[in-house]
C-alpha cells in the first residue's frame, strides 16, 4: 500500500539510500537454493569403481591409456564403463598424469655476491656498439669492481670470442690483482673453456647468472645503460678506432668524475685502483 503511494525518489531520500541502489535492489532476481541433483540410476557402486581401477592398474593395462584399454576389452566382449568414466575414476585417484619422460631442469639458485672491500668481486659483460652501417657492431668488454663500481678494464673488439675474453681478463687481473669471485652471465665467451681454465688456474670462483635473467648481473647492465643513455653517445661509430677512443674517454670520466650515489666507496679506493693500474703499466 505504501509502496504504491510513495515514489522511489522520495523513499530513497527518506531512507538515505541512493536512488540507483534502490532501483538495483528492486530488480535483483530472487535466488533460490539449488535443487540437489538426483543420483543417476546407473551410477557405479564403490565396488564396481574399485574393480575398474584394479583392471586399469593391472600389469596388462598399467602402461596403456584408458582409450586403449577400453578398445582392447571391447574387442574381447568386455565392457566396464565409458572412456570418460575410466578417465574420471583415474582422476579421482590422482592417476591421470603425463606418462612421457619429461626433462627435469634443476632449480637454479639466485647468485648473491658480497664484497666488503675493493678487489674482491669483479663482474663483466659484453655489449654491442653500433658500427658505421646497419648490421655492423663492435663488442665492448667491460669489467667492474662491484664494491666501488670502478671500471677495472674495458676493451672494444670487432667480434666476440673466447680468445679475446681470455686475454681481456688476463690483462685486468694482471693490472688490478686476483679477485675472489668473477661474475658474468651465461654467454658463450663467459662459459668458454679457455675462460674457465684461466679462472681455475688462478683459484678464482666463477659465478654465473641464471639462464635468461639479466637482473642477476645488475652492475654491468647499469653501467651499459649509463653509457648508451649519455648525451655524448653517438648514433653510430665511424670505425673501430672511433669506438675505442670514445670508450677510453667515457670510462675515464665514469671512473673519476661521474657521481655514483649508490656506491659505498670513497676517493681513496679510486686512487687505489689507479695506483694498481700505474704500477702494472710500469
């Protein structure tokens, strides 16, 4: 009676409910409790399901699919259940799995390296520098001390190879000393036998990033971004000599003028790197 004499707007204003809410609630269908599904008359009993499972798990059918078992038994005049029922029984007992031999890749732990001073942990990587024409690139080998973020060595070559990587690491270690750990990603040069043998002879622990995880080598990636996002980085290098000259100038600025707020180093450590370089040059 009252609903017929009162508008929705007035009722919403009196009750403090939004008019849109009142309209929505009035149109909401009435829900009823679901009617329980009747049990099929031909439902298998627990004993029948256990018998079917024992047949499928027998030595005769343990290595066959339910479809093959169904067809084999049907040829013999035996009908246990439909194919979908066979699968349903196996699924209920957690026996529907892939029976093929699957590769089991070991879980690779995330490398966590800690340095308490300079010269303990070095990380290195290779980045591409655009050459004079499309499709031509130069490879920049760069090694960093993760404690001070100091570029302990760099080299630009026309190609990437294990021999160049071996000579590059040898030169860096001869100049700055033998570190405890050398970290790199899983490139062909980093995992080559020549580099592995060199580090093993020097009793240096090798550390590698997880496959396809660039975040495991953040110091090298951050340094490469600093290089390539700098305003002086050219669109292309005219020659290999131009690329080497740019890297010599840039990494000199990076080591001695560029401010790295995240690096826990002081100027005495940078001088220590320079002292080692000068001593090695002599």
